[in-house]
C-alpha cells in the first residue's frame, strides 16, 4: 500500500476548547467536518492519548476555533505539543468564555463553533466525536489555515497524536536537515547552516533549544 496517497487529502487546523472542571483546556486537531445540515452536525477526530479527549467526554461539549493563516505558531505549539495535564494552556493565550461557558480564542481566528456532543465511537487510536451545533460566530473573512499551509509555509510537523502522522516528516530542501527530537519539526537550512544559528535559537514549533535537534541528512 502506498501511504503517499494520503498526502493528497485536505485538512484544516483547529483548536478544540473544553473544560476540565472549571478550568479551560484544549488541543490542536486537523479533522473537523460537517456531516449533516438539518440539524448541523460535525465530526471530530481526537487522539485517545490527548487529555482533552477525556475532558470532552466528561463535559459533553466543546468549541472549535477555526485558525486563520495569520495565527501565531506559538498557539499551535502550546495546544499541539504540550499536555493540558502539565500546563494551563489558555493562561498565555487571549480567550473568552462563550454564553455556554466554552473557551474560544479572541485573536487570529476565522470564527468558532460550539458543539454539544451527541455520540462518540472509539477507534484504534482516536475517538470520533459527533457534535450538534449550538452556537458560533464568524470573526473575519481571512483565509482559514490548512494543514498544507501549516506544513509548507510555517514548516510545522504533525504531532504523533495526529491522525495523519505517518512517522518521519522531512522537508524538501537540499540543505542538511536537523530534526527536533521533541516535536518532529525539520530545520531545512532556510535561515543558514544549522551550526551557525545563534545559541538561543529555538524550534519555531515547540520552543526546544538547538541541543535537542539531531542531524538527519
């Protein structure tokens, strides 16, 4: 089987928000899509290893923030490569609570949805949630961030918890490449040789220092 065929699929970039008791928490997902119109129902795939997965099950609702192309990569770093068990992710990100009590970001979004979970199914590595639309708002007419844009322009990589993660991800540049051992981001030499980067240079996705990179070509 040629898994490269999967790279032709299109995905978005979203922040799911929910509650851990009274504390807001969330994670990055790339699989959210509408499956019916009346009533509007959406499907979401969330890794069973994500802390947010259990919180959505307990709370029975979640928000879906639709990231724009102008979104700060630090938002993706915070929500995609760190666990809500270890940090309170919303502490460093501007957000507000909706009328239903769900956290939503206030900056660099195309809009958000509020969903009431009506069903979920356990798959091998992910839970497939179905949620009915109970609220939402459109913020701007800017372009929504796709996974392709995140990969090509921001040069980010998929967390191991993402449904589209297939192991090594290497950028298509001819320079020597160094891979972050924390998040999998690959530095391709676009800002000069890796060895000549300043000592305080950090991974643009997860913030890891140079010492946590390893040469892969």
